[in-house]
C-alpha cells in the first residue's frame, strides 16, 4: 500500500489513549506519554530509466505505563507492518517502543 504522511499522522492521532502525535521533535513533553513520527531515510528503487523511493519511518512510543505501551504498539501494528524494538529508559522512567518500517510514500496534494 502507498501512504501519505498525512494518512499516517491522522491514524496515529486517533490512538486509543488520545495522545498527541509529534512529527520530528517536541519542545516540552511535561512528563506525559507521547508518540513521535519521523522519516529516517529514503532508498531508491530503480526501474527502467527512472525510480521510486522507499521511505523508512520510525514511530516512537514512550509511556510511563507498560500496558499502555503495548496497547499503542498493537494499534500501530494494525495499520503498518513494523519491526519493534523495546527498551526501558530508567533515567526518565519510560517504557519505549521504536516501531520501524519501509513504505512507499506519495506526496501530499497542496491546496492553494
């Protein structure tokens, strides 16, 4: 399936815990739970004299509650086929999941 950045963002924004989704970075999280959505890189898929790009994305989930992290990871898995790496950030007391995958991403239509 081919996605737009907006489709992914909208899906993540409708998460079961109603957490805010940050694209790239956030200035102040105030100790709350969060979801980050970021594009990490692109690879060329060559064909004929042209090509297309596979876009690699990372969705980072960080919660203070273990069960909430699992709920959100399962929510992401319903939409995207992701590889998940789990960790515990002891310094910040967060349960973290980094969900990564490569997708075909089409450009957004700009309205003027």
